[in-house]
């Protein structure tokens, strides 16, 4: 499995973590969330969870209002809650 835009695949022989990392930056704010293979039942399932969360996050961010070119605190809280509630 190859990395995709905003999704990075982590597979290290010597590390404890294997899975996908979602990382997206918009308007000066970066959102990151890890989706481990062990917890989600494999690489394909962790990728599916990461892709679903990324789509929802992009929809939220792209549809939000900006204050002085930055995301509003409310939007940031909603995005963080969305990521926290996503499977992972």
C-alpha cells in the first residue's frame, strides 16, 4: 500500500506502530490522527477509516468561515471532535 495525499503509510519492522497517519493543514492549523492496523483489523480497514475521516474533515474545513484568513475556534473544535470520534 502506497501513501496518498494527506495519508501516510507507516510500516517499520522495529517500531510498535503500523498503520496510517492522517495529516492535513489548512489556514494555519494542522490536524493529525493515527489509524493503527492492530486496532482496526488490518491495513485495508485502517485505510478505509482514515479516508472516511479525511473526507469528512475536508468537507467541514472547506465549508467553514475564516476569520482573518484562519479557521475559527469553533471550526477547529469541531474538526478535533470529528477526529477524536472517528474510529482509530
